C-alpha cells in the first residue's frame, strides 16, 4: 500500500511540532540534501505553458528514493477566489519504482519555499542581520517570516504589498508571535529603508521592477523568491550586475530566475557549492548578495522525505491501493476481471 | 475535491462494459486525440534511469486538460514476485491547474497499450488479416488479444514465450472467450508461420533479436511493443531497413524505439499523420509495416479522459482533499494552523 497524506493530514503532521519547528526541520533536511547535491539525478522542471498559466513536473532521484512534484501557477485564479499555486507530490523507491508516499504539496510548497530561503540566507546574509523587508504579503509571506525568525533570529519585519489588505491579513495572522515585530509600510522605500534582508515574493507574472538599484544598500541580502518563471522577474537587472548572485540549479535558473535578464555566461554560484564548502559565499560585509531562488526539485524531495518520516513515525495519513498487488505479477488480467 | 480512482474502482469501471468494450472505447478516444495531434503540447517523456530500472513522467496537454502519468520499468522486480511496471496518472484543468482526477494507471497502462496497438493495426495491417503471433505472453498479452479480436476481428492467436508457464497462464485466462482460438507454440518460428500480424511484447531490457528478417513474410504487420527504452529492442535492424516504419512521436521513438538502432535520419511516419490523412499508410498488400510503439503521453491522456468520463457518469471512485479550498486563497497560513 501507498501512504496518502491529504490536507487534513498535513495540518496534523505540522501541528505535531508547530510551523516554526517544522520549517527548522525542513531547513536541516534540505541542507543535508544540498550538501550531497552530486548524488542526485537532476533536470530542469518540465513546464507546460498556456496563455494564462503553467503546469510543471519537478522530478529528482538519488540511489534510494525518487520524488516528483506537480505544481501549477495561474495568477488569474486569484480573481475567482482560487489558489494560484496548487501542488501534490510523490515519493517512490528508486530500486523498484514502488510508490511509497503520495502527499498534498500546496501547504508543503509554501513551507519548503520558506525553508529554502532561510537556508540561502543562513549562508549568505550578514551574521548581524535582524531586519527584513517583505515585499509581497500573499500566501507565502507568513512562512518566510516565521522561518527567518525561528532559524536565523531576525526580529523586525517591514511589510509592503500593493494591496494593503494582504498586509493586514499577514499582521493579523502573526501579531501574537512572540519575538516577531511587524511594521506596516506604505511603500517599498519605507519597507527597505532599515532592511538587512529584502525578501521579494510577489505574484504578478510580468517583468516587474519591484526593487531598483538605488534601494539596495551595501551589505544587503536579497532573497528573490517571486521571479520564478519565464517572463516573471522582480529585480532591476542593474542590481544583479553589482551583486554576488547565487542560484539553485543553473540550467533551470537561466530560464526562470532573475538571471533570465542576464547574458548566458553571467557568473553565478550554486548554493550547494557554498554549503559543502567548495565555493565561497558572501565576500565581504559590504557586498550585496542575491539568492535568485526559483524552487528546485531537490527541495521538494527533501520535504517529501521529511513528510514521509514524520507520517511513518506517527502513523499519519492512510493506505491507498494506488498500485496493484497481484498474486502473479504476470497476470494483471486475472486481477482486473477476477478480484482476489 | 479531486476524484480518486484506485485499483478496486478501476475494476468496477472496466467491468461496466467488460474488457473488450472498454478497449474498443479507448481506441476511439485515442483515435480522436491522435487526429487532433497538433493541438497538444508534446515532449519526450522524462526518464530517471538507475542501474536496474527507470522511472518516467509523461505529460501532455491541450487547451482544456493537462494529463501526466508516472510509470516505472524494473525487470528485476519479477524475481521478487513484484510488478515490473506500475503507474498512476492525473488530469487537471489547463486553465486553472486544478487537479480533477487522480487514478491508478497500472491496469490502465495495459489497456491503453493494447488500444494503441489496435489503433496502429487498424490503419496499417492488411484488411484480410485474421492470424496474429503473440511473442511474449506476460501481463499485457491478454489485452492485446482481446483488443485485436474485438475491434479488428482477428480470430487466431499463435502464442510463444520463453517461459511456457506464461503461455499456459494466458491460455487459461482466455480459453473461454468466444471466437478466439489460441495456439500454443514451441518456438518463434512456429508462432509466426501463419501470422498476418506479429506482436512482440517481451520484457527483457536488452537489445534482443526476437524476430529475424527471414521470419517476416511479405504483407505482415509488425506490432513492436516491447522495445520501449534505450538499450531495449526486439527486432533485427534488417527488418526495419526493408519495412515501412510508423511511430508515435519521433523525438521520443528515436531514443526509445526499435529505430534507436537506425541512423538519425531514418525515414519514419507518425501514426497520427496516417489517421488524419496527411500521410499514406501501407503502400501495398505485399509491404511489411512496422508500428514501432513505445507508448506516448497522448495515449495516457486519452485513457485518463475516458476514465474520468466513466467515473463521473457512474460516480466511481471517491473525493479526496488533494489540494486545499481556503476561504481566502492568500491565507494558506490560517488554513494550516486554524482549521476552518
């Protein structure tokens, strides 16, 4: 049988430790997998684009497990009060192909995206950073804030969204969180004025310039999350020219990331190289670092591993008959017409 | 909610019409989709190879629906009494990314593979063909025979497998089928002697020569099903040199099909071109035709459509909470921590 984790199961699974501790565990799992990056079978995600959205498959595998995620991006869903991003994922045994886990991954995607941002900042931001601007206060913003506070000790979050209702929602959700101070801002300028870390996590599927070069002070770390598919960027190209730019998987980031604005030979460092010590991270206190994050399959793989580990340990979810268990594997016909 | 069709549901779904009529419906669905081939977003399947097997994702989409299948191939599973091929698939709305169906696809893969073979033969075999050799009597062989009998009126099936227990299993399963005559053969030579159609559907992951050129008489149609991944072929290259060769999706077939043995410019015709009338099929009664079938995503898409149509009409399967339905789509956090 294959274990199935639905939305309610995922709530239960995360509630065992709480959101903050879950993100912290996820940072550890992703860090572990990024450190052994060369062990993975890697490919840019496979995208199917339509006029109004994209549906993607994101597979990866190591010698033990194969994982993939289905995820969409449909900004216009928001106009119909629907989610713009939905996902589900599966984990199988590499040696047999047998699927062991099928899981909701909409909530998990928000959690793993925050965990990946935190992991990038753990290696790239200034150690004394405490203040973060959060530009874009949609569905993923709470997870970013909780993760940066829990794992990296950031305390002050300067919030801006073109729709102030989003900021109010965010403040309402996190106003009781001990140690987190939230500041409502009326402009990007106001939000970034104090920031050691600038997180951009907007939803528009356009080449936007959310942040201009003049707004980026020396020593800032840019956590660029929202620019994640062709034609969707958030940073002025000028910022990238003067920054140290880090990505997940270069072939995918050149298509989807902020660096789609740059020449094909624009120098970048893959984050895993910094984590396992083969390449340097931030070169100086005054350098501007950019984590041009688009989301890579290994992050989903790490999250699927964590979900599977917790679900197995606490028996969360239920068994489903996703694949047959015939008495004679060469006799599918009997299985179909004569139930055992 | 997303509809989930498990193994038992699929049994029920197919039993409404029986296997023969289900395959016949599936031929109609695949034919409909092949006829409008240019409307689909197409890509070769994305394979993750290990030393002992492969796991693949097979996506495609039209303006209305997006479909994909997960499928593995692990020949050594047979030594542990496990299935060598397992699959599941999903269907989503292209305009929103919302998943409408998640379905078992192990049984469905056997059914759609037979339906695709039947569709190829419908356009390529001699109209007076009645006799088929079936080389390889494993899990898919019953479905091939039922499909060729039901849709194309073939009556006599000459069966050979290196393991005679497989042939006995096949004969036991289909011996009560009215109008189907089964002939046990002790060699490939014996099986192909009478054959108008030769179906090769063996499981070995090697460059095997199941059929040699001398065994192929003028006018035969070769339904080459088993050669379907790099390093796995069944026909002598010499056969292909003297035959009219038809494939599903050329970029994928050059990697995976019998034509992986041939130069990159070896001439082939895509089956959909014959179906919609843009290219000729069989040139003469004496020509040898080969349908070098590897399995393409549109066939799975057609099967997912059929499964979804029947399941919806007869309310088969059950709703699962695969993706969330939040009151406020920008507030995943509340959905996670404060169940509605």
